[in-house]
C-alpha cells in the first residue's frame, strides 16, 4: 500500500471540527505572550501622521501593566515626636512600703494636729465670746511678706514628716483606758436604769436629755399660725418587766440588799430579763432561783464565759420549764485571779460547762466536784480564749 493511502484518514477532517479546535485553543491564547496572541488580540495602532517614522508600540496584554502604572510602595511613616515622647520619659519610681507608711503617718498626724488646733481655737472663742471662722487661718498662718514665696505642699509634707514619732501605748495604759471606758459605760447604764425605775414608780416618763440640754421656752412653744406638734406616746412597758422587778425584789429581800448590781430588759433578745448579781452573793442567788416557788428555775439551760479585757464574766441562763420563763444572770470577776463559786451543787448541768470555761478561759470555780481540763491536755500551757493568750507554738 502506498504512502498516500496511509495518510488518507488524516485528510478526512470534517469542517465542523475546525471551529472546535479553534475554540479549544482560544482560552490558551489569553495566557500566552503578546507575540503569540491570536487574531482576537487588539490591532496595533497605526503610526501618527505627524511622525510617520515612529515605530508602532505593541499594546500590553490584559494580564500585564506598564511599568509606569505600578504604584511605588510608600515608606513607613516615621513616628512623630509626640509618639516618641512617652517612650523617652524615665520610668516612674515606685514607693516602697516604708515610704507609703511614712507618708500616710505624716498625713494622719497633720490631720490630727489640725483637729486639735481647731478644737483649741473653738474653746478659746467660746471662753472669749467670739465666733470662730473656719476659713480664717490661725495666727501662725499669716500671709508672707512681699517677695516671699509661700511654702508649697511639698514643704508642708516635709514639715509634717519631721514630727517626732507618735508614742505607743503600753499594755498597762491600754488596760487602764479600756477599764475607764467600760466603767463610764456601766455608770451610764446604771444611771439610765435608775432613772427608768424612778420614772416607773412615779408614773412619769424619764427625759431623754439632760436638764442642761432642755429646750428653751421659745423653742418649745409653737410659732404663731403653726399647728402644735403632738409628742409621741410613751413607750409601753415590756411584757417581762413585772417578772424582772419581782426577781430583783426577791433577791434584795432574801439574799442581800445589794445583791443586784444592774437589772434591765434585753429587748433585742425577746425581752429577756437580765440581771447582774454580785460575785459573793451568786451562790445564794442561784439557790433562790431554783427553790423559790415564784421563780422555780429547776433547769440551767446554758453557761458561757466572756473575756472583756478589763474583767471577766460568766453568764447563766436558768429556766422555769413549767412556765417557760427564762432569766439571764451575769456574774463578774477580776481578771488577775478570776474565781466564781460553782453552782454544780445547785444545777448538775453546770458541771461540764464550768469545766470548759475553766479550760479555755482559766476561771476558777470553787466548790466544783471535779474541776479539770475537759478539751485540752492537762499539760497545756495557758487558756486559748483569753485575749492575752500567746501560744508556745504559733503553728498550733
């Protein structure tokens, strides 16, 4: 067979296949170089008439841009002086704990000195009959002479910091101050209770203010044209006031005239009748609470001990189970050698309670049948619930 016969199948190409081939090639022409662009590539512009010899410039393809159109990247902007200024500042010095404490102490001392000066000025003005103007500076704060610069806050802070250190109170002084405060409170309570008792007997309501602080007639009388202000009605007596008065009367009559130091109604605790009985009269008073038919407190509900730093106290709660009447009886003792007569022979429920108070507070109960520690070991040193307790081992 000849060569032409072998090539015959290749020459038999249908006309419809040519467009398909051209269509298949066209997508590749968009990715080829400008020199190989197909017929669909835009026609190069003809040279202008003014310069016929100017060579024609090929148009760039759609995928390429001329170098002139590429935008140059702008250099990073240099930080301004305002942005650099905070970074160039030196770091702020941090105050130490000692410097903070010294500054606070100086501020407090300056405030205390100002308060003392104001109080002295007010007292002097009250004596002399002149009014004190808070805005008027003291004589030491007179204006400076002309040309003299007044001291600023820094100078004032340095002056206050140069003051001598405040003296620390000793333990004896603290105890004396607390004792004086407690005695003043007790005296005020006793005076209020006595005034209330006298008012109850006389049928008058005790005044809430002292006689020296009584309102003036002009202030008491209502102004012309104004309606008179009605005084509030007197406070009704406590429902347990009668029981309290009867218990006080029995104790003073059958135990001792001075057996009761204080008596009042504890309204916050469900109007509980509360009495403070002298230490030396407590055992007889306990027998009276149990055996007297009007009291008949056959059960001791609870016993607790309290350390008030200047003295110690034991609180008893006898209960009349038939009438559901409860009393609160307080007995004070000295702190140096605390001792209160045991009431275990009267109420057996006081046995372990008194042992616990002895163990944790160190209060002695003479007459107790078995007074020894109940929670701590026998060789334990000290009593943990006392305010002055210092443990031998701080980790325990």
